[in-house]
């Protein structure tokens, strides 16, 4: 597949969507876990965004591999590419948490017996812990990947003083 759009590598275009959508989704999943009003307001948004990331991340990675084969060998690009392969696992985990917590709070919790307070509290606690771990993990990883990509592109390629 040719990963070029309007003369530009697709990777540099869609990577920005992933870089923004991962922390936004992570925040939405975490907010839905801990704040009932946010959960009602967000509705199905966290699982939809998270599932979109499960699709977008492999496309971005494939486009990055396509681009890497066309820019030549560079240690900083190799580091960026290596880090890039770690994001898919995190977004899959984030999507699983988003879907499961949406299903629990929207479909299953309202149907549990009124005297099942302990079960509700345990599931809520599990949702909070899972949301926290996947939100922080996916955000940290996407920041590391983005920083390494920026360093690969810009390290040593500009002057600290204006040229004009």
C-alpha cells in the first residue's frame, strides 16, 4: 500500500490524531470510571474513541514502517519505531476497559440486586484501578513515542539562533 496523501507521508498526518486521541480517550475513560455525572454525559464516547484507536494505531504504525523504509537508517528513527510498536497493546487494554466499564455501568449494574452493594463497590473499584492503569500507561507511552519522533526529526536540524 502507498502511504502518501497529497504528496505527504500519511504517518505524519494521522500521527497527530493518535497523539491527541490517546490522552483524550484516557481522560474520558478515567472520568467515566470515577465520576457518575461524567459517565452519563460521555455516554458511549469513551468506548467508541478507544475502539477507533485500536484501528488507528496499526494504520499509523504501518504508515510509519512504510516511511521508515524511505528515510534511511538513523538511530533516533529506530528508537522511535521500536517505541511505536508498544502503543497497540496499551490501546487494546484501554479499549477493553472502556467497553467493559460502559457495559457494567450502563447494562449490568442497573440489573444487579439492590442488596448487592459489595459487588457494585468491588466492580467500581476494579473499574477505577483498570482505568487509572490503562489511562496513565497509554498516555505515558504515547508521550514517549511522540518525543522520540520529534527528536528523530528535529534533533540537530535547526539553529538555536534566528538565521535572518
